[in-house]
C-alpha cells in the first residue's frame, strides 16, 4: 500500500507541474515545445551510421544519417528499406515510380523520354577521349589508359571536369558502358545485360494487372514476395497479378558500387522504412 501511495504522489506532482506550466505559459508556446521534443526524440531513434558506399559521394561511409516516416515518397528522395533478413537498412535514391517508363543508355537515365537531370553528384565510370596528347602523370590525374587516346575515370563528372581544368586536358567525356550486370537476364542462363544499358522498363501503377514470367521475374520479385505469391522461377508458370501497392525503381548515387534496383528489381512501399532528412 505504501508503494502505491508513493506512485500516486509522484503522478500528482508531475500533473501539478504540467498544470503550472500551462498556467504560466500560453498553450501556443508550450504545446509546440512539447510536440517538437517528442518528434525530436522519435527522429533521433532513426539515426544511424552509413554502412556501405552505395550513396557516395553524397552520404559518406560511417557518416550519421537520419530517416523519418513520410506520407508521400517523391522522386529524388533517399529512402531506407529492409531488403531481407540478411541485409537490413539499405538506402538508395528514388528514380522512378508508378506509371514511369525508364531507360538507361550509356549511363544516362532517360525517364519518360527525357534525360534525367540529376542535381546531385554521382560516382560512375567515365571514358575520356583526348583531343591532344596527355602530358601529365596518370597517377596524378587518376586516369586509367584503355586505348591510344582513351582513358577511364572512376568518380563524379564534376570531379573529372575539375581535374581536366586543373591539368589543362582537352577531351570529350562519356559514360563508360562497362559497369556492372543488370537485372534483365535470360531464364536459366548466366547471360546478363550491362547496368549502364537497360532496355525500356515500365513501373506499373497500383491496381494495374501485370503479366510476369521467368523473363521479368527479377524485376517483380520483391513485389511478388510481399504479396506472398509462389516463386515463378520455381514453378515456371506465367501469371497475371494485380499491383497492390506503389513500386519504386531505386539507384545508389555510387553507380559503380550499388546493388540497387538494377539488380534486385522494383521495391514495394511496404519494404520502405523511412525517408532521409538532413539532421542539424
């Protein structure tokens, strides 16, 4: 009985303290302060260190990032999602969503027939075709010789432009077509396409009916798993299924080192745990 009385007294003191604050300060001052404190605590619990290089150079390895829940997910957002039980907390950028048509040609993303203008640095493999003879040490400029007047550079386009200006190198830049393997492959075959060249693919809308078979199974695998549909690859059947939730095509900003939608396919909304925001 003594313990219960102590608890009651403690709650009474807390209630009296809050009541006093409400009387001392107007509610329009006190309530936002209380709410912002709760939100801040919630957001802090979703902060952690970056464990991979997939979002470099914008999210550095071991840097702290924070994610929060968001009602709507937009193109350009960086999202956190749970891929499977072995690898958790993957993060990539939203490139395409419901109703979008996407093509990747020589490293350039073509979204709904327009080349995507990415207003953030990406790491890629670039080919530099020289207009004159290179007169600087290759180690100094981080260029790998791949031909008489052709060199390869791994990094962001902005880095390569700055490097060329610094060393007065004249040449033309193009994305290399020798990146990594992509998601489209022939059934029961090791033949795979290049991730810098992906044929047009369509991101279906919610409630749209899609036909899936062994040819496009990799693209829809996560969506089918979330709907608990038996593996098409195992049953070798062609099925029609209705998309039950938004799907997203995600890519890492580090295009040469990112196991993103080019490999794992479209990511359903139910797999996404939050959207990145800059913590202060």
